[in-house]
C-alpha cells in the first residue's frame, strides 16, 4: 500500500476553494492511505474526526506557519511523519509555504513531491521572482525539485510554463499535468428546497429572479461588474435581485457602489454561507454569475469551483472569459462567456437567459451532466492517484 502525505496550508474548517479541494481529497482517499499535515485550527475537532484520512495538526496556527520558524517546525514535523508512516509521495497544496517542507522531505528522505498550482499563486510568484533574488532562488529550488507540477486548467499550465521559463527551468515543462477540479454531485444537485435558506438570510421570494455569486469579496472576483450591469438588467426584467455569499476586504466598497447605483435592497451581501446551506442557496437562483477578471498581482480565477457547483445544481452560468474559467464553463453548452470587464455584456447575457427559459434549462441540464461525467471529486482523486503511481514507478 502506498501512503501519501498532503501538506496543506488551507484545510477545513477554513473556507475557500483550495481548502475545499484539500478537504475533498481527505474524504475520498482510501482509509489509511493519506496523511494530512496542516496548521492548527480552533474548530478542527468539528472536522478531523469525521475524515478517513489521518489529520496531523501542527502545534502552530496559519499565520505562524508562514514565518521562518514556522516553516522550519513544519519541515521537521513533515520528515518525522514521512518516516513513521513510510510515505511514498508528497502532495504540496501550494507553492509556499508548503513547498519548503516538501523540499526538506525530498532532500532528507528522497521522497518525490508534486505541487498543485492554482493560478493566483503563480502570479504572486512571478512578481516575487522578478523583484527578489532570494525569492527567485527559493522558488527555483521548490519548482526544480518537484517530480510533477499539477495545474487546475490549461490556462494555469501555460502560466506555469512562463514562470518556469523565467526561473531557467524550461525543461521542467514536461512535468506539468492538467487536473481540472470538480465538485460533489450528490451534495450539489437540483431540486433542493431553498425555503430554509430564504428565511435564514431574509431573501424574499415573491416571484423574484435571483442572480447569485459565491466568492470571496476581492477586486478580482468582479462583483462590481455585476452591480454595474444590474440597472440595464432591471430595465428589461424589473423583478431581479442579486445575492452575494462570501466575506472579504472589498465589501464596504461594493456596498457603496450598490448604493451609488440606487440599487437599495436589490443587492444583498450575505457574508459567509455555510457548506450545508450552499446547495440550497444555489437552488434559489435563476442564473449564477461569475465575473472574475485578472488583477495583476492580486488574483485570477485559475478554474472556479463555484462555477461547477452551480452547474451541478442545474443552474445556467454567465461568466467572464478570463483565466481558466472557459474550462469550467463551456460557452454555449453549460453557460455563456462574455468579456470579463464589460457590464453591458453581462447585462445582455443575463437578460437573454431570464427571457429564454428553454435556453436556461438546456444550459443547466448540460452543466449537471458535465459534473456527473467529469467535473467531480472522484475523478480528481483518480487523476491524482494515477499521477502518484506514475511518479513512484
């Protein structure tokens, strides 16, 4: 039996797409075949005992894990775990800081490691290596030592090739593998009664068409683009409302923008919506909107898990054509792609779906089938285990 170790800075009960991915790996690897090394969390006891994976919490939290003393502590602990459990492969959940203990394990025990690349992390690394010799040297060691580099989309793969080239590691491009992400079609599905979620978050029905977005409130998520598009949508469909699930630093600016556009309670910022409530939240919507765009050094959508969650619930999707989104949303098949920074384009696409129930239904049904057949966590785990086996051999 091959034992695998996952070094994960982001892990449940943390929120966000990367933490969700790591949590799903911990749920879906066969019992006893995955060890997760991750920072401590005060709510860890609500998550860890229910997982088939062994979760080893570090004696330090998220912030300290990013410091030099924290990285050294994590590296020593990773070596100890790898030795004790006879680990044969190490998955690195992000480049830094998890790449440091992965490289440390490789140097001492010759255990191969792979790094999962998400998109925004590569933009950050690209900026750092252009402005710091020390960070360039560290990145070269981490990328150069990896047996395999896994990306969530071909767009992220192409960005990774560019970064490898800047590091003088052009030949390492052959180590790149594309592993598109997914969701759980049993958890996210059509037909879930949204009435409890409506009541909990104060979302009236009354025949209104709800547009929804699930995202961290950051500039690159493009929520401001949707707000700018709303007046034109309301001119054509007066009963539209927009609900945003997520927390983040951009909330105050977005609320001011909605007020400035005279949208009143037509835009609702709900804060964090629990994983338990998310499937019902998607089910109250008519259209899912993902307007992410590229923000230099700030972020990019390398894939977009919320897009396939919406598809799993049978929702038609309108999304920006930036980053890896065109791989999560098949234009004209599971959703409509539009220029990511054009409110008018979003207004036209959303209005088209609201006016054409047959088209909306067809896109939603196609999205559901795409999740059942490909964009699901079981397929992701199969891909990753196949890569591990290939590297170990």
